[in-house]
C-alpha cells in the first residue's frame, strides 16, 4: 500500500497537547479509510534549543525533507523570549518555511453556524463568512536584512522589507487559481499609498489580472482591510497579501470563527508537499492545563489530506466530525459561552475521533 510519511514536530507549550489529538485523528482515518501513515517525530523550537542547542536541528530538517508532509504544533514561550535571534524558537519556524520553499500560506476562516455566539461580533455580521487568507510566507520584512547600529541619537534597529516580482507573481497567481475554484473574488491587500514593495505588488497584480478575467479583483489598503473584515466579512472570498499583513489579518480573521483555536493552515511550495499547522501559537498562558482547543490542528490534518494527499473523503469526514461535535454543543473554553461547561483538549479530541466515519 501507499504509505505516506508524515514528519511530526510538536514544539512547545500547547503544541504537544494539540498534536496528540491530531495524531489520534490520523490513526482513526487509517482504521476507517484504510490509508497508511508512517509518523516520525522531530525536535523543534524551544525544546530543540534546550536539547540540541538550536531551534531547527539539521536532523529535524532532514526528517521533514524526506517526508510527504509535515504536521507542526507551535513554538515559542517566555523561557526563550530574551534569547538572541539565532536561539529563538521563532527563528526556527522562519527557517523551516524558507528551507522547505513554502512560500504560500493558506489560512481558511470559515464560520461554523453553531459557533456564531462564540464570536465577539454580532451573528448577523458573520452570516455566510467563508474566506481564505493567502499569505506570502518566505519574503518581505520577515526575511530582509536586519541590523543594529549606533546612530546619531544612540542605538538604532533596521528591518528591511524586500519583494521581487517573481515572489509576488507566484503567490498572486496561486491566489487567483484558488479564487477560481470558489466564489471568484480576489482582494489584494497592500499599502501602495506608502510602501514601494506594495507598489510593486499592485503593479504585478494588475499585470497578471488579465489572465484571470473570470475573477473579480479589488485592491484594498491594509488598514481599510482590517476594518472591512469586521464590517463586511462575508463579502470576502480570497484575500492575498504579503507576509506581515497576512500574519496580522489572519489572526483578526480568526475571531470571525469564534477563536484562534479554530484556524487551520497549509504552507505550500510548488509541489504537493506541505506543512500543516494551526494559526495559533504555543499559548503559554494555558499550556500544561489540558484546556487548549485542538480543532485548529485537527482541521489542519484535513487540509493535509485534501491538498497534499488528495484524500478528499477523509478530509470531509474530519470536517463533518468537527461539525457534528460542535453541533452537539461540545465546547472547549475558548469557544464556550458557558465556560463552566467547557471540556478539555483530550475530551474534545476523543469526541471528534469517535465521530469520524465513512
Ligand atoms: P498565541 O496564539 O499562542 O495565544 C494568543 C491567545 O490565544 C492566548 O490567550 C492563548 O491562550 C489563546 N489560544 C491560542 N491557541 C489556543 C487554542 N488552541 N485553544 C485555546 N486558546 C488558544 O499567541 P501569543 O500569546 O502571541 O504567542 C505565544 C507564543 O507563541 C510566542 O512565543 C509566539 O512567538 C509563539 N507563536 C508561535 C506560532 C507558531 O508556532 N506558528 C504562532 C504564533 C505565535
Ligand atoms: C504565525 C506566527 C509566526 C509568524 C511567528 C511565531 C514567527 O505568528 O505562524 O503566524 O509571524 O509567521
Ligand atoms: Mn501569527
């Protein structure tokens, strides 16, 4: 049989807690659908700094490179927050994305009807919200030259934002293609009234837009987009934007779904290989308590099945199981209206696993 290799890197904080539930889901899909998965674990993030002296050990990177897909938890925590750049968990995260060529980060924000009361927004505003943020992931200010220097008024810091045409074109084309399979609307988000990189971005979008005449394109300035996401979320279909804007807007979009604990993501390059991780971080404030919402990570497994393996039946089964459990009223603390009735991470994972069927 065709056994898929999955590199599992749980990371720090709630990372291992939510990954454990996703691994149960993998096991259950093997049983129900007969697919074969071989998982191998790697050290990554703060725990890798502690044990190997670097956030992204070579052996972990090698493990990912020989896998068909990577499942990642989250990294970071107060313990490493004052470390130098090379010894920060987040540097490992940027390093793995770059090393694996994962320039495209897909972050769907879909509202489950029964969770409308979990959002801080009014239910009627959320009605029909189903959008995808396509975030450029290996360029921009995250990867430009950084320095510290002595300036005329003391110490200065510099972060450089760089984009070339090829980097913009490949992510924008991917976003147009995704829009084509959906409601055929693309919002390109930039700050072209101020930034040179944004002007290059917008010129590039306009140059390739004629190749996608069936997709309705709008340019939205990022500050306005942040506002429109709260004002008219259901009018967005696909949003494409540069690295840092996408980071910020996707956390904002998470609240449309009720919680950052609901938002899954796929990071892709040119081929089928992908890295799958929840949008949220290591949540040090709740780590170790067994209360984290595992749904973002479980839905990331569904994305893996769909986008890397083409296992559409299993992907749908997972999404159906999540919906069924939520419809039945089960909630982790982050999405519970009545917090006294909230269930924990493993209880939520078990309910979803039990609801997976053909
Ligand atoms: P965070 O996403 O970890 O947490 C923000 C808030 O959301 C917290 O109150 C947290 O308790 C809550 N939350 C997050 N995930 C949740 C879940 N699954 N269930 C319930 N509640 C959840 O963001 P932060 O606090 O800004 O960052 C904490 C650390 O995580 C930092 O070190 C940061 O660099 C790192 N981080 C890592 C990733 C990643 O690994 N991809 C992403 C974001 C942040
Ligand atoms: C994310 C995170 C990371 C990012 C950090 C931890 C480097 O916020 O995956 O969204 O900014 O990309
Ligand atoms: Mn983020």
